C-alpha cells in the first residue's frame, strides 16, 4: 500500500472531520481531496503574507517552516488528485515526474525553503524537524542521494529525537520499497528500541512484513502481535495518511498488523490452528476481530481449506448483528469455492447457515429486496449441492464392478458418502424451501437416493408424500408414476427392524388402497387384493386379516394366491401352537374345496399332525410318568405307538427331553431307534453321524469311532459319506495318539482319500516323536512312509536313525540321496555335508599337529582354515536350530584349533610372538562367541536336542553324539477307560452344556489328574479349538499331557502359551527340566 505521511498541523481540524471513517467511497474520497487542496492554498497564501509582513519578527523561522511544510503537503495532495483523476493506482503504475510538474514544483519550493532555514537560521530550535521534512521532500521527488545524506545528517546531529527516529524509519521504508530487505532490516532495527511508541511500532510493522516475505512466519507473527497488543499505541498517535487503495485519509496500525498477520498465522499454524481463540485474545476491538476473521476466511479459501473457512464464518455470524454483511460474505465465500469442493463442506455448516438465515429473516428488519435475493441464492445453493451430490453418487453407482476389489470398495465408500450428502441436502431443502417451484423435483430425487441406498421404506414414503402434493402440486401423469414407484419400493424385501417393518407395511396398505380404488379393474385383481390382505396380516391385525384371507380364498379360488392365503392362515395358528384352532382352520379350508388336490392333501395332513399333538396328554397318562424323566416316557410312548407319525413325534420329544435331563442313555437309545426306523440311507447316515459327533462331544471317543467305522463299511451309504466317516474316525484316533489304531486304520483303501490336513497333523506328531527322546513303536515307524516322506519328516528320520529299524533307515537314506542330488540346500542335505566336513576337520586337526611352526605354515594352515570355516558357514544357512547348534560348536572348535596352533608358532618364533599371540587371542575370543551363539539358539528357540549338553559344557561332540540322546524312554502305553460308566457325571455335565468349554475343561482336568493322559489330551485339544478365553487353560493341560508322553518341544510350545491353571504350568515346566537333565 503506497502511503505518504502528511503532517497537517494547520489543517488538523479540517482533516479530522474527513477521517471519521477508516475508508470512503471514491466520490467522497475525491471530495475530501479537493477540500484539502483548497484549504492548503488558502493557508499557504496566508502564511506567505505573514512572512512578508514579519521579516524581523522572532517567529519568522517558524513561519518559513510552516510554509515549507504546507507546500510539501500540497504537493502530496496534488499527486493523489492526479492519480485519482486518472483512475490509476500508485501501487501498480510507475509514473513519470514530468507528468506531475505541479507536484515537483511545490516540493522543490519546499526544499528551497527548508535549505534556507538551515542556512539563515543556524540556531533554530526546530532544526531537527526541518532536516526531517527536507529528507521527506527529497524522497518524494526521488532525489535519493540528497535524501540519504540529509537523513544521515539528521541522525548524526539529532540522534535521540523523534525526528531522528522518523528519519531512521524513513530510511528503512525506502530500502523496503526498493526490495533491499537486509538494508531495510538494518535501518529499522534501531527504531525497534526507540522510546517513541508510534515510530517503534511502524518499524515493527515493516519488520514483520520482511519476516513474512522471507517466510519467517513465527517471527512475523510475534512482532505483529506486539503491535496489536501494545497498550501504549493509540489511534490518536497515528499520522494522517492518504491511501488510494483503501480510499482512506487515516491509518490504523493495529488494524494493518492484524490483517498482515493472517498470512504468517496460516503458514505457521498449518495443523491444530485455533484462529478464533488466538485473535479473540489479541484483537483490540470486536469490529477488528470480526474483520480479521472475515479476511482469514478468504485466506483459507485461497489455501483451499474450505471447511476451515466456513467454520470461521460461523464464528463471525454468531458474533455480528449486521445481517446483510454476514449474508453477503457467505454468498461471496460460497461462490469462491468451486462446486466440486463446495459439496464436500460439512452439511452441518450449511444447516447452521440456513438456521441463522431463517432466524435473521424472521427476527431482524431486512429489506424485502435483500430477503428475496438471499432466498434465491440459498435456495439455488442447497439445490445445487443436493443434486450435484446425487449425480456423483449415481455416477459411482453405475461405475461399480461386480467383482470385489480394493478400488471397488473405495468407490463404494465414496458413493455412500455422496449419497448421504444428497439425502441431508434434500432434507434441508424441503425444510427451508418447501414452497419453491423445485420442491416436487427435490422430493422425487430424495426418494430416488433412498432407493439407491436400499432404504425402500423411506423411498416409498417420499413417493407417497409427493403424490399427496405435500411438496407442491403434481400432474395427473406424475401421480400415476409416483404411486407406482411407491408401490414398487414398499414391496421390496429387506431385513428391517420391527418398527421399520410395521411402518413399511402400513405405508404399503395405504398405497395399495389408493392404487386399487383408483381403477375398477384393480378391484378384481387377485394379486393386488392378496398383497393388501397379506400386508394387514404382517402388520399384526390378525383377527381382521384372517377373516379377510378367508374371504379372499372364497372369492379367488382359482388364483395361485389362494394357496398363499391359506398357508398364511395355517402358519398363524401353527406359530401360536394353537392346535385346536389349527384343526378348525384346516376344516374351514377343506370346506372351501380349493381346486388344488395336492394342497388339499397337505391341509388334511396338517390336520392330522395337529391332532397328534395331543401326544403330550397321552404321555402324561402313563402310570410311571415322571416329570423329571420325560425323555424315557416319550421313548416308551414312541415304542408303544402304532402310528408312525405319532411315533416320530414322540421320538423327537424323547431326544429333546433326554438332552435337557442329561439322560445320555435315553438319548442314544432314542437316536438308535430313529436310525433303525429311517428307510432313507442318507438320512440314516446323518442320524448316526450326529450320534457319533455327540459321543465325541462328551469324550466317548471309541464309541464314536465304532459308529464312524460302521458307517464307512456300510455299502448302502454314498461313497463320499463313507470316506468322510473314515476320516472322522482317523481324526479321533489321531487326537488320542492311539498309534495302534491309527496304523490299523491306515490299512483301509480310504487312506488314499484322507485330506492333506489330516496327514499333515499325523506327520507333525511323528516329527515331534522323532525329535523327542522317545522310542518308536512299529506302528509309529510304519506310519512314517504312509504319511509321506516330506523334507521335514526325512530330516527328523535322519536325526533319529539310531531309533529306527534298518528298513526304514535304508528307505530314508535312499530318499535323502535322491533329493540331495537335486536340492543340496535342504536341511537334511546340510547335515550330510557336516558329516563330510567332520572328516575334513579331522584331516585339518592332524595337519596342524604335524605342521612346521613358521610363517609359511601359518599361511598354508590359515588358507585351509578359511576354506573349512566357509563350508561350515554355508551349511549353517538352514532353518534347523539343532544343526545351527552343532555348526556353532564346530566353528568354536575350529577357532580353538587355530588359536592353539598360533600359540605354538608364537613360542617357536620370539620376534613374532606378540603379533601371533594377539591373533591367537582373537581366535580364542571368536570361539567363545560361537559357544555363546549356540547357547543363545537354545534359549531363544527353547528347544531340546542331544547337542544341548555339549553346547552348555563348551565341548565339541561327534556327529553321533550330537544326534543321539543318552537316555531314550518308551512311549507310554495307551490306557482305555470304560466310556459308558467311568466319568459319567462329568459326561452328563458336558452333554447338557450349551457351549461346553467349562465342562470340557473340567473333564480334561479330571482325565489328566487320573493319569488318563490320552483322553486328557484329546479333550483339551478339542476345547482349545473352540477359541476364546479358555485357550490358555486348555494349553496348560495339552502341554502337561504331551510332556507326559515325552514330547518335550511340543510341551514347551503349549506351556509357553498357557496360563498357570491349577499350578500345572510351573509343575510341568519343572518336571521337563528334571527330565531333560536325566536325558542329557
């Protein structure tokens, strides 16, 4: 902003009246300039006359000073008059002084007068002011050297005066205008420490602008804040200024600082900004605060932070009483935001704006023309926002692809976002602009969006309300389409809440009534009449609806919907379990004689079945009827009944009651009778399969296996079902770890069809046995080949070779040889490589013993050493912790051999003793590192291997010792229980439990404490498979059970993930440590 200070001492009273407002319109501004020009001419004439008349007066110098100041002032006024008349801004156009001769002549005359004062009045007490005015005049006509020299003279001679501070400030402003910002800061710096409040704050202001230019936003914000909060700075201290841009003749430095602080504020506080809180603390007045917030909103619009801008306008609207101003600002801001961004504004902000607008219009006096203009504007805005959001949503809906992809999901989310936006905007529109000419279209659009969103009830509701002219008059053709659309929507099926379902059916009844009554042909339409009766039924008007359904059936006997109506009646009484009424309904329907024989037969069957429900009274008529043992009574009734259907019903009740009464024996007897009486093989298979599953659930594992094996061997069953039953039997044996049973089952031809997951489970159990200090039974060994010689099982067999029969060892070696020819990097192949490396190490060790003790021998042996070390290092790149432990021991031994050899050479070669001794020590330290490495592997992996003890002792074992345990235990013998008698109480609790985890935990614990390890293990694994909070409890039992079987590593895994249930975890971990000590 280009401003020239004019110190109007003689025109003060004249100008004050012109400066009552901060800014004026162009016409008023030109008028004020003209008045100022005329007053200046009159005053100049008066002062010239006084000078002529008072040549010897003591105040002559003061008159010359006033004349010079007035001439300079007049030059400035003339400059602005010419600029305003040319309608040019001094900030955007550089003008030549030749076009402003009057301006230049006035300034030069003023300069001459100031120089005369300096020459002829050397002792003038206002010499400092003269120098300052002279400097400003030189600057105004671009005589810069004279301006700078005059300014420096003033600073030298009157350093601590206000004129000096102003001169220093003038220098800083000059360099600022020339964009020489470093020089400007240098010259402004002394003024920042000045005692003159206005000059100091002007320096602060320009310094803040420089900080802003160089993006030193925090410093800029701090210095602007100092200006704004400086209590000593008053408006009365400000010089009167003329500004073409603001059309102002008065400056407000605090206001300028507030406005110019906006850019550094938004740049510094890019996150977590609180402009309202910040500016409400520092703004001197509410008016300035509101103006700043308005400018901030525009700034955030420029930064494309539209939502922030709108929130600021909300603050402004809450604190102002100028209705038109705020509405105009909102209109301007909304139009500045592109429509594509405008629709992303929070709907709540637009709603708030409409609420405020409505409040203002109703409670403030607003000109009618402005009210109309604002109404049109906001109506169009809300309509555009709603329809644009709606269009975006539809475009994305049609862009959705049938496949589920990440891009599709993102598109779905955006579609939902814009759909919800359009719904909110349409509701806003209908709330505030219901009487507009577009309200009908908006209501139909809203119904369309609801349909797209799957909210068919709301869609139908709005179509119906539009039909009823709630939002405006609709045409006859529109009404036809609207009622059809509403009917279509309300018939759409969807999972609604109870309230929404009732509401939807109520609306459907209303729509159907209107639709049917609008045309006589529709009154005879069976489909429409059935839908209407059914809707009343579904809404809960049962008494009325049932009779209406009877009437419908009688009227439309030949319609397919007559059977639908009859089914509704039957379902109603059946759902109520009102069997007498159900019988009566069947009789009424049979009397109507529908032209559908199968349906009539069905009704007759329902009637008989309803009569059979009299069974309960018959059951209770037995002499030995026991209300606490109804299952047995129902079974007795079934066995004594001659009616097949009645027997079936009695058996079903026997199953349900025996389950409830924990009567396992009756339950299985009933199921057996059901299976025996079932003629269809597939249904009989399902019944027996359910019996087997129930046996498994209550831990009667061998009873379940027996059923499954019977099913698998029955040729009447489908092949897939037989295979499935066989697999279920095998899974139970696997859970029990009954290897004798597993081996026997593997002889079946169905073994080839066993799922890979089942074989993987068996294979993992065998691997764990091979890696544990357990002897393998023949059944276990025979299963090795049957589960498949995978890489993992071959590795386990290789390490357990001394516990396998020769035939299995031979098979293993043959397969290992075949695989290692193709894949040398397999872990088992790396073990074989270590076998060869052990021989090479023996050669190396012997070579070291016989080696010469000179440097050449050191070099040769070092080469051999590096080769061996490299080979061992390559072999260590496996996933087998056992092998990693052994290679660490081998590497440590290798470094120890080298260390000892270097020590011998050092003794034999005294000149090299220190060097070789150092190398020997390094080798020894490296050996120690490898020993620490193997210990770390044991600790991290928490693994038991035969090599552990050698690692802990720092020894280098033979390969055989590293692979074989000192002590190997026999696999515990399997102990069966009497499943029908033992643990019956626990089985009953488990039988009756709905979820079963607690009851299953109790029986598993009981099995374990009684030493029935295999049963405990199977029950606990079943419980853990259920998931939930009980898994750590079951893991404790699993871990302790497999520890008992000798599966050390598996036990550690489960105990690690177990809770200390009944102290089992710590007991079993202690027991494992003790066992491992004995084994190693």
